């Protein structure tokens, strides 16, 4: 809260002194877009949007900031916004959208939303995130599922193993794989990658209700509970199977280890599927996708979205509106998501032409949507404010990097830092 206040003060004085949002900041018929889609498949997917904008006579000014889950992108965005020069559109997700909107940065997209009937197209729990005080301030792009276990079939066949459905089975297979010299779980040692793994583990020990209590309601008793301690214990048990040669390895380098038959598994969102798809059928035929043990039937989601910053030139505003309209179009939704590994934001679009893993995700999403059991990703900023999210990432990351860390202390620390950040 304190950080938010400081940011708000800086912004207010910036607007008062210099007039942050100068009218001619952008050339006509140009849209500058901040995103972090820089891996092979991500870049290929975003090219669809660039091309569709170009077809409408709008130049795409690329503002790509590499770094998985957008951590670096958000830092760069804050400094651009504070200096009064935000891009026309930026990839911002989850409750952070509300933070930006409450500071008065974002543009109201209701005109496009009404013309395209977004309320009918976007599932309600997702539409809620895209609105501030009942008005659309962002356009959703896709739906990713984070609780996936990706399996290299060839490696599993070599050690005569089956896809694990429980954690005891997982550890049996892990032992075999390690003994045979394989990297068991491809994983880069970055806070968001570690937390993507941890959130699935926490779901298995806490259950859906406990997950919500801990990470949405921020209930101190659930954060520092025996079940949370169990989650840290399980996470610690995984430690010997996680080691990757390069500590800061990017997620797509980890995925490349699965592709190149070095690593047997990866637990991460279906952006990994984008990399498998980009590598071609020889690779996709060798990959199996199953839910993380103990999360069968559960759907932890991460929804990518673009927020539009307030601009004053009509031509610039027109280009922004065209961007929002294009993102919601059927053509974009199909073409982009078939490359990205995610599923369309419009649940009623046909999944013909999508790969098997995306179809599985689509079915799991429909079921969780109907059951009202969708769960927001903590690691990908869907569950809490950006401040609480950073606090959680920090605790989880410290824990997995400290060989002598104590699960009980980690749960107590998690409770303390979450309370302090909320
Ligand atoms: C997620 C985002 C995905 C993908 C992934 C890796 O936060 O939802 O679109 O980019 O990070 O960077």
C-alpha cells in the first residue's frame, strides 16, 4: 500500500509539473505495444497481431522487454509511465490492472466492448478482472493453464515409466530417471518459475478451498497452517530433482531440455506447449501433457491482457481501439492461440485445428468454469496485488534456494510477509 501511495504521488506531481501525457507523443496510425513475448513461439504468436494491425494500415511499434512472466517488463513500464511517456498499450495482468486504473492511467474501452459484445464473449470471472468500477480497461488475449506436467515420452519409455498421477508415483519415477542420468524436472531458478511450480504443489496439499483462503483471502491461519507446511515439505522433496546447470535459465531454455531429450519433465504453463508446437510434429508427438499430480480436474489460470493508456490524439486513440477490436476477433483468437499454446478467451470458438493439449485445456477450463472452481495463478499475478505477489515469490524463492530451510519457518514467514504487503 505504501509503495502504491509513493507511486501515486510521483505520478500526480509528474502530471502537475510537466504534463505527462503530451498530445503528440505518438505518430498517427501507430501503436506502441509493450509485451514480453520474446521466446521463439511467443514472438511467432505476437507476429500475428503485428501483421493484422499492419493490414489495417497501423504501424506496430514494438516495445518488447524480454523476461519470463513479465517481471522486467513491469519495471520498465513503471519508469516509462512515471516519466510521462507510457506506451499506447501494455501487457498488464490480473489485479495489477486495478492498480494502474486506480492511478488514472488507463483508458475506458467500453465503446469497443459494447460494439463487440464483450460481456457475452468473455467468461464472467475473467471479464471482472478486465473491468475497473464496471468499465472495461483491458482486453483479454488468451487463457493459459499453469498446472501442467509436460512429459518426454521417449525418456519415459526408456526407463519403463508411466505418467505419474500421484506424488508418491512421481517420486518413484523421479528416482528411476535420475539414476538413468536424465534431468528429472527442467526448471530455471527464477522466482516466478519456482512459484509456478509451488502453486501447483500448494494446491495439492491445501485443496481448492485452502488455495483460495491462502492466496486470495490471504487468511493468516491458512497461510501458516499444517497444510502449508506440507506444501513446503513437498517442495523441498523436489529440490534434488530440480537442479539445472544455469541458475537463471529462462523457461524456454528449460523447455528446450525437454525437447532435446535431456530432461524428462517440466511443470509449467502451456506457454511450454507453444515451444513444442513451434518445434514441429516430431516433438509434439513425443510430448504428453497431464495435470500436475493431485491437481486433476483443477485449472489454475493465467490470462494475458493488454491495457490501453490514456492518449489525446484521435488518430492514436483510433489505433488503440483497432488493437483491442483485433485482439477480440475470431481470426486473431484462433491464429494466435494455436501458436501460443493457450486457449481462446472466447470459450465458444471451435477448437478444430488446435493440438491435443490445448483441447484438453479447453475441456478442463469449460468444466471448471461451469463448476465455478477456476483458480487464479499466484506466480502470474492473477490472485493478488503485485505487492503481495512479490512477497510470496520472495519467500518461495528463498526457501528453495536454501538447503537448510525449514518448512515450518517458511509458512510462518509467508504469513508475516503477506500480511505486511497487504
Ligand atoms: C506468463 C504469460 C505467458 C507467457 C509466460 C512466460 O505470465 O501469461 O503468456 O509469456 O508468462 O513468459
